[in-house]
C-alpha cells in the first residue's frame, strides 16, 4: 500500500490587500472561534493564549491586529496576524485545560476590511441598520450584524471599523462598500 501523502490547501487571497482609501482590504489573518460555557457559579477565564477574554458582551479587547471580540455569552472571535495562529492555538488550549471549550480555526473562512476616515460610519450605514455613533457604538465595541444581505462581524477599532465577513461574500461586501464610499469621495 502506498504511503499517505499530506496535502495542505493554499489560501489564495480573494481580494488583493489595499493600502489606501476609506475602504481597505486587509491582509490575511489567523482567526479562531472560541466557544466556552462556564458551569453554574464558575467564572470564565480572563485570558487565554495572550487574548484578553474579560470584556463584556459586544466588546473587543486587544490591538487592531490581535484581538478578542466577545460576540455572545460564551463566544469569542480571536484574530491575530497570519502565522501567529500556529503558536496561539496550543497556547489557548493549554490555558483552558480542564475546561469544556471548542476552538475552531476559521482563518481560511474570513476576509476583512478596514473602514476609516470621517465618513466610515456613514459608509457602513448604507448597509447596516445600527447606530454607529460614538455614543451607541464606541471604540471597543463589537457585534455580529448584517451588511446588505451578508452576515458580518463589526469591530470598532479606535476611530476606524474592522469588518469581517465570509470569504465567499468578500467580493459582494467590497463592491457594496466601494459603491457607498463613492457618495463621500
């Protein structure tokens, strides 16, 4: 019987990263969905693998490049620069040893955009029916929502917004955002 051959899929960018403009395509990143439920009376850990898990629901902790967005009572989206995930994954598992959790690598699934400038919220509001003002969605906020017909995760990073969507929807999301941005050019 022949020896098994290991095949590793290559992640090809769906859109080329861009460096300027109100809507920028971000480079590939490593991402994980962490789900964990604390037993009754137990406290969730404050950190795992260098990610700060202490934030309340709909918040984000970390830097623009490496963060934990708490999207549900026991759900986080963890994002780090491409290549760091190979070290982050075992570190997270080690820090959560003894707890019941699920950690799924989804870096291949998502694409990300950064919206910045004075009209970033206006561009997003062309397809997102949320109040994105500083009072309602301040820096450090995160949520799962819809942009047009697509489910996205929206993270407020300082004065900018990071939008994560499934890779297969990235061309649609990019075209939608570019079209909305033309109104403010």
